[in-house]
C-alpha cells in the first residue's frame, strides 16, 4: 500500500513516516514548497504524478490563536486546500482521509460528542476545519474524515514537550483544570489511519467505511490531569517534574476560545473499522522516554 501524505513536518505526518513500514506500507510525504495547500493550483498534477493507493491529508493551519487574525489563510489551507486534495483523489479514483478536530464543536455538551452531533465552532480555526470537512464531502464520497484531539508526539510543538520544558524551569506549573478531552498519541493516530486506509482500499464499495469518525486516545482527562501524569511518568524515568496548580480557563485568557468539553465518542470507529486507540496514559510513556533520551543524547554531545 502506497500512502500519499500531505504534510512533511506535522506530528501525524512524521508519525506516519515512521509507522508505515511496520504495516507493510510505504508513505510518501509531500509538502511545501512543492505542494502548498494555500495555493491549490497544480495540486492535482503533483498528486497524479506521485501516484498512490490512498491520500492522507495531515497538513493544516494549526495556530489556533493566530488564526483569529489570519482567517483568510486558515480558510485557504484548511478549507479550500483540503477540498483540492479531495478533488485530486476523486480524479485519481482513490480514497482520501482527512484529519479534523474536536474544535468543530462548541464544547457545551454534557457527554462525549458523536459524529452526528451539531457542529458549532467557537473560533476561526474550528470553522476553517469544518469548511475542510464540507469541502472534502462535496468533492468525493470516497472519504474518511477522522476527528481527533489533544495530539502529542516527540515532534514539533505540543503539550507534552511544553510541560517537560516548563518542569526544567520551575517547581510549579499552572494548568487549566476545567477543559476535558482525550490526549492522543500521533503514533496511535498513524496506526489507525493506516488501518482505515487499508480497509477502504480492500473494500472499495463498502459505504459504511466512509464518512466521519471520531479518533482519540481511550479515556478522558483535564489538561491539569494530563500535566500531572506527564510529570509523574517523567519523574519515574528520571526526568524533570513539577507540581501542578489547577487553574480556570478564565485565568489563562487566549485570543481563541477553547471548547470546555473536547470528549469524542469513538464507538463508531471501533464498530466499523475495528480500531480502538490505546489508553492515553499507556501511550504517553514511550513518548516521554523518547524525549528524555533525545535530551540526554544532546547533552552528551555538548
């Protein structure tokens, strides 16, 4: 299976690059400057020339706060660009997998969100990702839209890396305790994406495999609980740790409003595709160990 991955530096794209071979697949990563979702001209030609069995769009404008001031750019990348990728997949006659987000919801529900719940984005980022979902659905029926949340990995910028950095600088860290969601490993996402891709390829006429699915790590937490677990596991591995001081969202104002409830119901993914992501605490340890090993390696070189 040859997977065309849109995105080269993102967490999921890099995890797909590492995990593909373990599933007997090949991942070909495409990104800027050769392929830029902000400029959809030429996308179909590039993807057709690359060739593959499935396209995974793992690229996105993800600067949630900055998006409030760059709405046009966010819409172009996350909306129009996603549609152009799906259109190319349709022209090639292959499935497309689009990664989306919990930010399409407003977070006011008192339970985990299901795929058919009403979408009400609170900010530009969530709205742009919803535009992408709509654009993909308009271009091709041969799609799977996978909504995820609270992604972390050894790559790029994410909450785990931020917490470990702060633990090296201070003894106590204030962390929001009134937002709920599911920490999700990018490597677990990659494993899931590859399974979904294979299912779609092997059963091209199965409509049940297409549509919107929720995909997060098993179990729920607040950001403060997530941070506490990061510090606990880091301490066990001889790494930096700090005390967590729970704070309210109102105590940490940001340009973009975050949903208080980012919990996603992943029952449909398990039932249809046979995939349940591991408990988030279990997936956290290998990520922290890798980050600590990398830091120690860098210190040894110095």
